[in-house]
C-alpha cells in the first residue's frame, strides 16, 4: 500500500478520480477488496464512469461490500449514461432479467443500451441481443442473426452455434445445410458441445 500511495501522489496532479480508480484496481489485485471498493466509490461519486462501473461490479459480486443488485444497477446506469460500453451491457441485461414486468419504456431503454454496447464491440452484448431477438414474443430473426454473426466473428463459439442453427432451420436467412455445417464445425473446433452434437446428427 505504501507503493500504491506513492504512485497515487505521482498521479494526483493528473486527476484524482483516475488515480483513485487505479489505486482501486491495484488494491483489488492485491486482494484488498474493501480498500478497492472505497477507492472506486470515491472516484465514482466524483462522476468518473470507469469507477462507477467498478463500483457496480463490487456490488454485483459482493467484493469489498455487500452484494446488492439494485445498487449495482444504479452505478451501471450512471456509467452507461456516460457511454461506458460494458456498463451499457450490464445495465441493459439487468433491466431485462430483473425487471421483466416493467413498463415498455424501460424495456426499450434496456434494448437501446444493449445495442449501443453491441455496436461498441462488446461480444457479450452482441450474443445476448442475438438470442433476445430470436426468442422474443415476436421474433426478429434477421436482426437476431445480425448480432449473432457479430458475436461469432468476435470468437463467441455459442453464437457461432446459433448461427449454424439459423442456417439449418432457415431463421432470418435462406436455409443452407452446407453453411450450417460450416458454422457447426467452426463452433465445435472452439469447444462447443452443442455443435459437436449437431454435427453427429
């Protein structure tokens, strides 16, 4: 901690929020989760989006503080509103998973945040949206396939499997068994068991 304090003094001239967030990350790596949480919280309360995201993680996983999904969502929301892509993904997912009965505007807000995260390159958001659009009450198969392809190109084997299913069954695309097999093979090579089973069938 003496070393971290020294580094904090060096960085202080640049920006206290950035310094606190870095000190929080170093403290978390050293196993001092309570100190890390305190540093993240101080920086988050100064409006620093990276620290707000980190506070959200602390609350979501109960690291350095009690586990509290609503508080996690509060900090994810603030970071997401400042265009933090991973916070956009986590907040959008929270709204859809933990507030499914909520009003339409909240549902739309969740999808908007997820789409922003997906377009920023967050593979988890791309995969989530792909499945979300495929399985909705009114499936939007072409849109779902678009996001599944993005996630698959980013190396997500499960999304690659889902792309294979789309080609096998003609969901959002013309049915093409050869193309389905190609996607299943790529997914299976990355270790996806579902794809291996589909190849056997």
